[in-house]
């Protein structure tokens, strides 16, 4: 006796004729997941294009925090889409708010790439003792970043703030804390923020002027 079956053309999963209800539920769930995936793909594509333009537009490190706070809702939505699907560490942009952020960094012509690197760079765990074909540092700014993410009490069990920092290109190191008070080591690589070349050029010009004046 032959058993009639239905095969899902998307997943290849087989359902017997007696399991038509399960097949219908499977398709319904699949359609929802596919819709969510399409939306995530759209957000990711739009985000990449937007962030690239913004990084070119920002000319000084001092502009980063005001820019982040002004665009925090967009950053939250992107962090949800760029992070692990269905992760509990997600934002609720309607009620979440970054109410404070402090960035204290200094220019570093040899910012370490032992544990983090530019988006299109490489890490070199052993530094100058490691692979000679890899760079041992990158131009950037190093220091600390701290802040406060205010959330509704029912959502305060998860801590998504580090994902928001990561996706904009604020590369964090050691640190941590709760939503209300967190702090990390941070590196901002020039390769990730091409607009900051303007600040580097100003510093170089100032150095030349000071040398001519005999100050440096």
C-alpha cells in the first residue's frame, strides 16, 4: 500500500497525508520565519550603507558620542538584526534608552591588534613576535568608554549594550557591568572611521607648527 506524502519545497521535510495539519502549521511557521529573515536582510543592507556614509561624515572623535545618542534607536534596531537570531540579549527600542555615554580616548599611532582589529584588518596575537606578514598595530584611538542603558525592569535581565558598541565600530576590550553602569576598554581604528583622517591631519599640522615654533 502506497502512502501519499507531501514534501516541503523549501526544507525538503516529508509529511504523510494524515499529517496535513502539521504540514499546514509547518508552512505557516516557515512563512513567518522567511518574512522575518527578509526583514533582517533588508535592515542589514540598509545599515551597512548608512554606517559607511556616517563614518565618512564624522570628522572628529568628539562627534562620536553625540552621533551615537542621536541615532541610538536606529542602532538598536540594527543590533537586533545583526546579532544572534532570537537571542535574549536584544533591545526594546520603544522603551530602551542610552541616557549617558562617556568616551575618553587618546590618539595612538600603534593601537594594538592583539585582541581586536579594524573590520577589514587582521589580529596578531603575538605582536612583533608573531607572523611577520601581519601588521603589529593600526592607527587609532585607545582608552575607555562607559555609559548607562535605561530599560524597563522586566527587560533588565539581559545586557545588549555591547552589541550596539560593536556594530558601530567601537571595539571593546576588558570591562563589563550592568545596564545602568557599564565600562570597557575601547579602541577606535582609523581604518573603520575614514572621516577621522581629518582629525589626524589637524594633529599633524599642529605638530609641524609647534616644531617650527620650537615647542615640540
